[in-house]
């Protein structure tokens, strides 16, 4: 019979643990501090930073806690003069391959490397930087990779491989190694930004993370509108030392207003319009038996992946615009007309959990009468940086509700931020559109959660609808392979490139792991359960806009839909 628990001691404390766990995992679970830079629970153990060193009684030498399994009866020590000395030396060697630019680093001021240097007395500049001449790359309009800061942990390579993108590779350079971009014509960056959230040294950041961050505030003689994505309300609080999953939507609005911004809207209302149109398209495809399965298209990284690698699947993508592009378009048409403002004098800034949204707003297919619906994208981290720079603290600021008429979403619009949320929102509306009857139970819990691939059978009008939710691009690949052998396996598929959906996006606060993602998602679902209106098409704002403005199929298609086409490999710039 397999042993279910083992008993060990860490620093004299007796602990029962799962024998499949590593000593580092056991220590973290019991709040015992063992430093580790290259470790991330999403990724394979590599044991190459050599900081999680421990001693095991009766054994000579030092061991890495990230790779050593918990064993019956062992006694572990996490601090000793020998351990401290080894960690100090290893840290100094790590800093020797890391060019310090701390002030404009996404990890500052909560940098783990600096914390450990202070704790162990490591001299950051004891050795000459070995990577000062390494290149800086820009991946499209979304991501900057400064390889001078890379500490060779290889997390970026691993997470890119986990995504099945494999755009980042390891190249030997003399006696050192270098992370480079793939020259393979069949591999391209999808701008998901998971390299950013899994990098412990700040070598990756979003384009404009610091340099261009205040550009939207400099607009003169313009009406500036900020709009906030659904997931931001449950994640940005972490940047201000608030518990994971803290909901601070009205504090964000207040902070943005304090920056001098004219109007602040909620993208969750845009999600209600996206849901309504997507549900209509799904119902129509089912009725006519047209191209199925229908894939969601609100994740620009997924769309880019399809357009580059699987262009034959483009007809399967819903043509409905993503929520912020939808609400941006309505701001510059419906709202502009209502307020008698020239659309050319409106600047829309989207606060997004996603680095790929910086790419999405550059797509010419989304322009309305030649005008882009959204002018700027700032990530969660960028907004937090902006707040801190202007001494705005979300813990103490007085909350202010978002502006109307585009400001009060349904519960369905809010859950867009979690994996399965788009699917669930659309099914709530599609069911009523097809049957003419509202759902008695609105929750589709079998499409929720962090599992990589979720499938379900949903019965609508005695028809069994086969649906799937892919959490990460590698899981989307599994669905694509299934469809190659059985084209009718699914009717409707949601794909989100980032783990956990938008709550785990590349623009979100770091660190990010499944425990944190779960708390962020739970907060969104909790908001949904408390909403009086929980189906997108029932939102009074949605009904009003359709009645007053979206009065013809031509107009709806012009403002609410777009198109996709095959794309070549992106141009990767080498900035130096």
C-alpha cells in the first residue's frame, strides 16, 4: 500500500506531508521561508538558481529544497552559517549576470532578489556584469525583453513551451547561455505575456510599462475616457498589499478620477454587448447548421495563434468584437452622439489584464469610420505604477462608482475575467434566445475552474450542445487535434491563452499562481451571485442602446463585429 503521508522535521518543527511534495513545497505550505528564484509552481523544477539550499541531518553537503522530496523521518535545516554563505555567493553570481535598473523594473519595490541580497548580505555589484552587451528585443507592440537582466532561470522558455508556442529558445554563447527568439518560420510570439509573470528578474515587461505610461494624461483638448476590464477589480489590490481577490472597482474609479480623467466606464458592460452578439451568432449558427464549432475570439493571443498557425480555422472564430473594443466603439459612436462630442476628440484608454491587448488595438480591422475604438492600453501593473507615482493608495481612497450610461454591468459581464466566464455568459443568453424561456439555474459550474481542459454537454431545446473550455494555448491544441479526427466533437469552444483566463493575464500583478488565480476568480463569481441582473441581454443598458442606436443589422455589424485573416510571422525588433 502506498504511503499517504510522511513525517519530517523542518527547523525542529514536526510536519506531516504528502510524499509527492518537495521540501520547498512543504515549507511554503507551513510559512517556512526558503528562498527560491527559479521555482514556479506552474513549471518543471530546474534547481538552477541554487538558492533553496538546505541541510539534511546525517547527510553531507547541501541540497536543493525544490528538487528533494519529503521523506519519512528526515530532519531539515533551512538556515546555517554554511547555507547562508552559499546563498550569498550564489546571489552575487546571479547579480553578475543581471544589469540592475531597479527604479523602472516591474518588480520594484517588491523585488525578491533585492530582499534576499539584503537578508544575506550579498553585494549586488561584487562581480562585473557579464551581460551588458546583450540585446534588448521588442515583440510587436506588446512585450520588451531585456536579455541583459536575464538570470538564466529559463522560466520564460518553460512557460512558452507549456503554451506550445516555443518562441523563446536557449542558445549557447561561449561559456554562457542566452535566451533568444526562434527563427523558425512556424513559431511566433502571441504576446500573451506569460514570460513576464513567470520571470523572477524583471527581464520582461510590457511595451511602455514605464516610459509611455502617462501619455494618455497628456492629451490636450480631448475628452479622455478610461475603461476598466472585469478582472482588474479583483487583482489590482495586490499591488497595494491587499488580500488576493480584494474587490476594489470603485476605488480604481476614484483613483483614475484623481489623475484628472474625465470619465471612467466599466468594460464589463462591453462584455454584456459582446455576450449578446455572441449568443445571437451561436444561436444562428446552430439553427442554420453553419460553421461549427464556433470559437470565441475575445482573446487576441488566441486569435493571433489561429491567424498565424491555423488560418483554416478562421471561419470558426466568432466575428464579435472583444469587450473593450466593443465598448470603445460604443463610446466613440453612441456615447459621442449622445454627448455631442466629436469622436476624433475622444481618447479611450483601456485598463487591461493583458499585454496582447496592446497588439489588438493596432488592428485596422477594428476601426470604425477610420477611427480606432481604443487609443491606449495600460496593464494592471501600469495603472498601479501610475497610482503609486501620484501617491494614490487604493486602501485609503474614498470609493466612487463608474460613470453611466456605460457603467453598470450584469453578473455575466463581470465573470468574463475567469476561464469559462465567456462560455457561461453566452450560454445564459443563448439558452433564452433559442428557447424563449429564461434559465432557472444560471450557473454552469462544469465550465468553471482552473483545469486546463473542461468539457460539458448542455441541453437546449432537447439538443445536446457539446462545449469545451481551453485554459492555455496547449489545451486549445488538444481541441484542434480532436476536431481533426472528429469535426463534430464540439459545438462551441472558449479559448483563453492565459492560465485561469484574464485573471492570470500577462499584465496582472506578480507573482501569479493557481492559488492567487483562484481567489481572483472567486471574487468575480461572488459579484455575479449578488447581481440583480445576471444575463447580459437583460441588462437595461444593453436593451436601451439596441432600441436607440443599434437599430439595423448593418449598423450592428459595423460597430459590434470585425473580421480576421491569415497573418505572417511578426517583426521582432532588436532595440540595441
